[in-house]
C-alpha cells in the first residue's frame, strides 16, 4: 500500500516533469550511488548533423553520396537520418536515379550493410568496417574530428573506403547542470556509449562526467550496469533507445527520456517527461525528505 507521503512525492514530481510508475521507485531513487547514462539522445539532443564529409577522390562523389543516402534512408538510427537528410535539396534528384538497395540490414551498435549494383556496402563505425581500411583513408582528419566530439561514420564498398562523415550531436542544455547536481549528491556519473573512444572522451569531458565507457555494444550495456551495481550498490540507468531497454531493466531504477522510443518508455520505472536530467535530483531531494518524514 502507498503512504500519503509517497503519494505526495509522486504527485509533486509529476508536476515537475518526472513520472514515477510506482511508490517503490521513489524510495529506490533516493538511495542510488551511481548513475549510468546513454550518450545519444540522453546526454545529447539525439539530433546529429553532418559537419564534414570526405570522399575518396578516385570515385564519383555524387554517385557515392546518392547510394549512401539511399541506404541510410532505410534506417531509423539518428545518424542514418542525418546522413540521409544531408543536403536535402538533392533528395528529389536522387529519387530519379533509381538506386536499388537490396538486403539492407541494421547491425545494432555498428552500422548497416546492403547490396547495391551487386556490390557489398558497409556504413558504420571504424571497428565495423574494419579498423585497417578505416585507417587508410583520412585517418588523421577522422581522429581530430572525433577529438572535437564528432561521431565518425565510414562508408565502404567491397574493400574500399569511399567516404567518411563527421556528425556532431550537441549536449542538451540541461546536461551540465544535471551532472553537477548528481556530483553534489555524491552520485558517481558514468556515460555508456556505442561511439568510439575519442568521441566519447570529448563528450564526457564537455559534460564533466566522472567516467565513460566507449565502444559499448547494446548487450554490453547490461554487463556494465551489473558491474556498476556490484561496485556501487544501488544504481540508476538513463536511456532513450530500443538498445537501452535491457540496461534500463537491469538497473535498480530505470529512467527513460520522455522523447525516447516506446520500448524504453515501457521498460523504465521513471520517465523524464521534458527530457530534463536535472529533474532526477529534484526527485531525489523530494524523496529523501519523504523518507525522513516516514522514519
Ligand atoms: P549510442 O550508444 O551512442 O546511442 P549506437 O550503439 O546506436 O550509439 O551506435 C554506435 C555506433 O555505430 C555509432 O556511433 C555509429 O558510428 C555506428 N552506427 C550505428 N548505426 C549506424 C547507422 N545506421 N549508420 C551509420 N553508423 C551507424
Ligand atoms: Mg540513445
């Protein structure tokens, strides 16, 4: 049964934009010692934009871009949408070209593959397309763009890297404030991301996080949540994507961004209606006051 104090904490929190799916989560949230946060869509806006593109000079640039955009149009990943919409004025032109994308596959946490004109295409991170091939082409530039917080996406046809995209996804306005509030509450902050080491480091530094774990495949997020539990006791996980749902379920308190996917919203114990991470600490303050009243 729910106490009047708990009920009041739930309703006060709801007014502030944080929705608890039960009284037990209010109590649990006040005891968390560490918080794991997904990067894309959680710490960042989740709306990356293409900031730079490099093409292999031996290729037909327009043709390459058309094919890449046609493939990425079939993926709902935010990076794919940004690439597909890059120079959107070219969209109508592209449609006329009649590009046949066959057997397009999403490889979770890595990228996509497809067949176009009997050739095998791979679009995704360096580890996915093959570290060596990614190094050959503009490695220096890719690294410096990554160090500035850009996500780097490589496009490969058969064995050749034909294009490199840099995409920037800015951190949410409320992120820094939220992280500093967590720290003031003595809560350890960790970012979990599928993105590469350099990009992860840049974003973690900008957000002033205590720790970051890069190159994290979706299933590995669960493992990291479990080891954080072993180390810190009670932990919360915040995420927005389909990929984050298993990690949300394995944390003591799973928190979804209101803008997140249905699966994340359904799995979570708590929903941040306005995507404002700082509301989590407001709720913690409220719930520890409530605990004091009860005790
Ligand atoms: P995050 O954990 O940051 O939300 P994901 O696990 O979804 O990221 O993806 C990890 C990485 O895989 C991305 O940073 C990107 O390099 C690559 N990737 C995934 N899907 C795509 C795609 N559709 N197109 C290009 N790259 C992709
Ligand atoms: Mg995400």
